[in-house]
C-alpha cells in the first residue's frame, strides 16, 4: 500500500454546521495531524454524522471553515449506505468501483486492476467470494466488501460513520486491524463510534461532541465521567424559537 | 421434402415474397437490439412503470407534430422526443425542488400530457390515425422510418456503452457515485434521453400503448435466466429478437394486428421464463424440496 506524504493536516476554524439555520454543531475549532486515528463520540443527536458529512464535503458549513480537505482525497463510508445489495453484480465488480478515480467511466479495467481487487478482498477476509453474487453476502460480509472498496479508493483521509454498528465482534476486530494498518501507512482516519471500550483500546485521539466540542485530545483525557456528564447536559433539543447565536463569526 | 418446403415457406416465404414484411423484419430487429438493453437498465433502476408512463407522455408531442404536418415521420418523431424529454426533465426538476416525490411528479406530468394528446388526436384526427398512434404500424414502415429506427439503435448502443459504468454504479450505490464522480446526473438524464428516443422508435413500430412492452418484458424474463448485467442484456435482446420475429410471422399468417401479437408473445415468454427458467419458480421449488443442503 502506498504511503501518504500528501496526507493533509485538517483544520477546522470556528465551524458551525446545521440544517435550515439550526446549528447541529457549534463553534468547532481543531487541528487533526496527518496520520491521526481519531474517534468521534457523543450522545445521539450530538452532530457526529453532521460533522462527517461536512468533512466529506456534502454539507456546506453555516459558518467557519474546513481547511486541508479536498474531496478527491477522501474516502467516506456513510452511516446509511445506498448500496443496493440485490443488484445483479458479483463481489469483485462491486469492490472494483473503488478504483473509479483511476479507471473512470471509460478507462480500461486491466489485469493489474483485477489483481488489486482480489488483494483487497483477501485483506478483508473475502478471498473466494470474488465471483459470488452481492445478494448472497451477510451483513458483516457486505461491510467487509465496503472496506475492500475503501482499500481500493486508497484515499489519504478515511471517514467512517458508525462502521461497526451492525457487525459482529470478529468482523469488527478484523476491520479495526485494517484501520491500524491504514494509520501505519500514513492515512488519517476519523470514525464515529459508540463503544467507549473499543475507543479506549484502539483510538489514540478522541473528539467528544455534544453539539459543541466538549473535549478533544488524547482519548484517556477526553473520556472522563465529568466530560460525559457535561456532554449529556449540552444536548439540547432543536428549538423552533431559538434566538440568533451571539458569537457569530 | 414436402414438409420442409412448407416450413421454409411459412418461415421465410413472407419475407421473400413481400417487401413490407422485410421492412417489418428489419424494423423489429432494430427495435429489439436497442429497446431490450434499455429495458434491462429500466428494470435495474426500478423504473419499469416509469417507462410506461413516459410512453404515454410522448403522445401529445407526436399528436402536435401530426396536427401541424400531417402523418409526417419527422414531425411526429421530433414532437414525441420533445414531449418525452420535457416530461422527463420537468418531473425530475419538480421532484428535486419541491415536496412532491418523483413518482407523483411523473404521474402528474404524464397525465396532463396524455390527456392533451388524446384530445388533439380525437379532435383533429380520424380513427385510422388514432389506431396508428395507439398500435403502431410495423407493417407499414417505409425506408425513412427504418433509417430512423436503425439510427436510434446506433445512438442507443453507443451511448449505453459510453455511460455503462456510471449507469450501473448509479443503480448499485448512488451515494458512492456522488462521492467519486459528478457523472451521476449525466448518466441519469442520458438514460432518460435514451428511454425517450427508444419509446419514439417503439411508438412508430408498435404504438404508444405497447412500445414499452419490448423493453420491460424481455428484461424481466431475462432476470429468471441469468444473474449479471451483461448476460441480462444479451438474453433480453435474444428473447426480444426471437419473439418479435415470431410475432411478426404469426400476425402475418393469422392476419392479426402485429403489435399486440408481439407483445403478447413477449408476455408469454415472460410467464414461461418465470415458470421454467433456471431461476424460475418451479426449479427453485424443486431445488428446495428435492435436494439436501450442502454441508457448508
């Protein structure tokens, strides 16, 4: 796998995100160094998915800036994938779509591309599934196939929104090992997660989000009882009568 | 010997003897080569019913063309294409920009379009014209119409080849396509354009009521035979070719109207495929009851 001298430093400056002027994430400022392995945690409705969407470039900020991220440098696994698992295609064909930026709409799909697909399938434990239909895969196997596609995208920044929400422990362990491999290769990985034990064990850095940043830094210092209690208090509902925020940038 | 001659006669005789049968044959081949692959994508995009709605939407365009220029191939073609594209793009825009969803938006547009078309044809045309519009005239295809059908086939196959990857990915995982490429809407609208021109081609040969039959039915039948996109297109095209030629012969020998015979034939192929094809109901049943499952 290639190393990423080009992995950017991601900088968020007073970022406010939301829908129809109602902020879901307030005033977030932070730097993420290249090669960081970051967990994003927080209560439901804390704005975690909103943040990931903004980083992926599909949600424009209400105010503030995201610096250092270009869309073509991001591979993104959304929480609710549009993947139609009943589509008549084999597993290799689905995974091969990860090579889109190299092959494109008209480029030749070479034997080398095919080998990369099969290697990616092997890396996620799906060797032997190359010509199986997508509709024969279990939920965990589908998630493995999505990770194989991420491998082929080979982007310097990887964004994962609850990647282990519906997969068993063994699949989770295998996929976590992949994340560590990506980090070693110099990629920056951000993952929205719920399992704090998993975060403590695998993620050196954590952002605790509750509509505004509660804590950011080394995981051990972020995941304290005091911070969680503060996160729960900050989670206010979407208020139709909310006034304008005073601290507009 | 005698039997052989008769067989030759029944199958080939009409085409040897009559120019209009040769023209009809060429028209059917062009239509099958083009419409069946489009139908496969129509099915994969879950737009089969939308195809039917679009078939009705082209009617007023063809009718206005007819109103202005009489039974002119060019005018009715241009009119049909314009009306079809207007409905496709209009309903897409409404679906993206208002709270009305795509299905309702399309239904609204095509109903307006259809009623307008029927009104124009009934007020200004005669019943022969109406029959032509509704049921097509595969036995009256002239050189110009054939050239149009083959032109549409060429454009369709070339375009499908060019947009195949974004089109497939837009069905498989539209969110992912949006991530990696801006070609999603190009593929979508390109495909809608192909749908419209193929419906217009089908309209000349089979009429508005049945143009969509040669798209939807072969594709749906093929789903029972094979499991990948390429083979689906091949099988759908083969079924469309064989059935439309057979339908042409049956209609000739029995002196029945051609387009309902062809579409009924395609319907029969669909029902038989559903029953007997490898992935059809009976084999699946047999497999389930007759075999023990594997160890792993």
